[in-house]
């Protein structure tokens, strides 16, 4: 249309016939309007598509993070993979979509323009293609180099992210200030970021220099092509309109080839980076899952630990050695021992966060390996010493114990009463609807002891058959602690209650105390029996009394 307008102006300006020129201009304007409509809807589709893909990939990564075994969260190599996958999953798939879109669009544009340029001269189309290749090669080569660099520097990237987290989150805020860590860790953060910056800058600087030479070759080809079109016009072989048309076609063809090659290189580049996502998604569970699993029946007698040995993955030091133990229904059982004796590891095995290296754990006569993890964990409630503080409402914090319950207002109140949390919950304006923590509006922060009472309420709230409490009163004052331990005796009437604690003076309520030492059971009995045995437990108890 541009050619027709220019040629008609040149040919008809002496005749005064403006109607044909006006017709061409109106058609040109209508085409521009169609192009504007298409462009705006293309943007709408692109942004909608991007949001859908980003949200989908977020759920895929989170779903995998929930699915993977606990052992992976204690493995540095997994964190490298997970760090990359989290970073790449949100935008690489979107970029692949855009690369594909650009590839299709550029291909159609080249097909339409190619015929036009071949009509002018077949060499023009060939030159256009050949001199675009160096730029594509530079992009391909340095995208591969950057991928390898990022892969090799993952640990350093993670270190900088961790330092940023320490300096900016409430978890570490008190100690950062009390120990004057701010400037020290900030300097360390700056050093890590400077090292990463310098290395990446060197690669980008090399790419920039190579890109200049590649672009210079393309400019030479473009200049020679323009000179050829101008010469043909000067010789009279082309009209002024042809000159305008071919110049425009050449520029669009040049842009289309660059876009096409960039899309191809982009697809290759993004495929490299998205491989991290597939590395994560291809991780398989180390825990055996039965093909068909019936619901785990209610516990009738006991949980039995038979000839149990355990060594953590990727290590060769046994943590538990030939454990044999029976946990009877209706009993309060305490695990005691020095740090590193195996108490926490034994809890992890009972919850099937890991499987034993050898031996087995049975629920009555049912091997835990023969039931699904979901079925087993419906029967278990665990409150760890490092329990989580959720920035949810009071009710939601307690209901985390079992979100499947309905009409649970009475259960919430009963659980809060047993844990001692009801005393401060009733002082809140919105009671169980009160937001906890400072992250969201109208949130209220709790003391360490209050948070622990909320966590304990989760254990009372869930109707579990095996309840495990790891240092359940470490942040609670002695008077409140005594009341809570009274409830433990009642709680264990038709369940198994396991206490892991260093506060031995509370263990007179226990039906059985198991003393662990260096991964084995050294003593077993009631408080009085172990005192009379006059071994490790008595020594520990007397030292605490002093």
C-alpha cells in the first residue's frame, strides 16, 4: 500500500486526480486499524497465557516440594536443584511460549516477504539470511556459557539468598541486633554478590564484544543491499514506490530473520534452564509405597519396633542399632538421653519420614511399609520442639492438627483448655478469629510459651492414636507445665503418648521410660525402677535435681 500511494502521487500529481490516492490512504488506514486491534488482543492473550502458565508452574513446584521425602530436605544437592527450579519455573515456560509464538509469527512473515525479495533478486534473500547467522551463533554460544556458569555457582547464589533472609526476616531479627550482626553479614552479602557480579559481567562483556563484530557484518550486508536497491531505482528498473517497498520489505525481513533465529536460540537456551525443573520433577520417593493400601485399622494392642537399624542416606555412621521396643496402647512412654542419642531419629522413623535401614516397625501386625503415608499420618499427631508458628488465625493454628474436622468449635475450645491456651485466647477481641504474628493486618504476636501452648493444642485437637510430643513444655512456666502434664495422663487413656524431654522431674507420670545412648536402648522401666537400677537415668535425674 505504501508503494501504491507513492507511485500514484508521482504519476497523478499532474492530473489532479486525488480520489485514487485517497482510496489507497483509506485502505492503508484500515489496515493499520486491523493491525492495532490484533496487536492489543495479542498482548491480552500473551499476558493471560503468561499468568496461567506461571500459576500452574508454581503449583507444580509446590506440589513436588510437598511430595518429596524428608530426606531430601537434609541434602544440600537437593537444595541446589530446588533453588534452580524455583527460580526458573516461574518465567522460563512463559519465555518458551513467547519463543514459539515469535517463531511462528516470524516464519509466516518471512514466507510472505521472501517471495517479494526473491522477485527483486535471489541474492538479497540469501545475504539477509547468511549475515544474520553470526548474531544467532553469539547468542547461542553465550547462553550455553551462562547456563554452565549459573549451574556451577548455585551454592554461592543460595548463600546470598540465605544471608538476605537472615538480614530481612523476623526469625533472626532479635539476634542480628543483639549481636550486632547487621553490618558484618551485610558486608558478607555484598562480597558474595560482588563475586557473582564480576564473574557474570566478564561473560556479558565478552558477549557484547562478540556481538559488535557480528552486528557489524550484518550492517555491511544491509548497506550493500540498500545500495543495490538504490542503484536499480536510479537505473529506472524500479519506481520510487518500489524503492520504498523494497526498503521496507528488507527491513522487515531483516527483523523477521533476527526474530526467528532469536526464537530458536531462545528455545534452546530456555530448554537448558528448564532442565532444572525436570530434574526436580524427576526426583522419586525413597519411601516404599504399596500399590494397594487399605485404611490402617485402629490400634488394638501395640506398636512394635523389631531389630531396627538406621543410617541416614549419604552417610555411613549408624544412628540407631538393633532397637527392640514395644509401645503399648494406653501408655505414656518417655524417650530420654543425651543429644545425639537417637531420640529424634526414632520419632522420624515412627512417623515414616524415613524407612529403617533394616528391621521393621509394626502397627499391631501391620508393617508400616505396607500402608500408605496418608493413611498412617491420619493416625499420628506430632509436636516438635521447633514447632512452626503459622501466620494464621488462632483457630486455624489449632486446626492444623486436623483440618478435616467439621463443626469443631467445641473441639477447639477443649483443646485450648487442655493446653492452657484458652486463658490468653479469651482476652483477644476476636478470640479464635484473631490473626497471629505480625505479617498481616491486626496480627498479634505471642510469647514463646503462648506459641507452645497453641502448638500443644494441635495435639489435643487431633484425634490421633499415636501422639508424639518433643520437649512439649520447654518454653512454658513450671506451674502451667504441671497442669499440662496432668492432661497428658488423661490424653493417653486409649492412645499411645510419647514424650521426648530433658526435664526428667516430670516423668513420674510415664508408664515406661526408655533411655537411649549412642543409638541403642541402655535402660527401660518406670521412674522408680530406673532410680533403683542406679545407672545413667539416676545420674541424669540427680544432676538435674542439683
